[in-house]
C-alpha cells in the first residue's frame, strides 16, 4: 500500500471515529436535556467541527508530504 493511500485510510478512520463521538454527544444532549446545559449542542458542534476540520487540514498536509516522499523514493530507485 502506498504512503498516500495509508494517509487517506488513516484520516478516514480517524474522521469516522470523531463523527461517531460527535453523533453520540449530540444524541446524548437531545435525549437528556435536563442533564446538560442549554448551550450544550452549540458547544459540541463547534468543538467537534473545529477538531474534525483541523484534523482534515493536517491530513492534507500529510498527504502532500507522503506524495513528495514517494516521488523522491521512486526517483532514487531509478537513479
């Protein structure tokens, strides 16, 4: 498996886990409104949205680094 594919697969798995956590927290807030603060849904949405988008940004950077490293490895093999 190439480095780019591993980065993509890892990012998809991590994003899915974060989405699951987000889903669980949103469901918890809806089913237990008496146990959470009134702004719970907004805070969870902002926090998880920021975490997921930040991780996605890091994933793009890691993807481009992996692509560069693959090109360098291929170039050194042919030389």
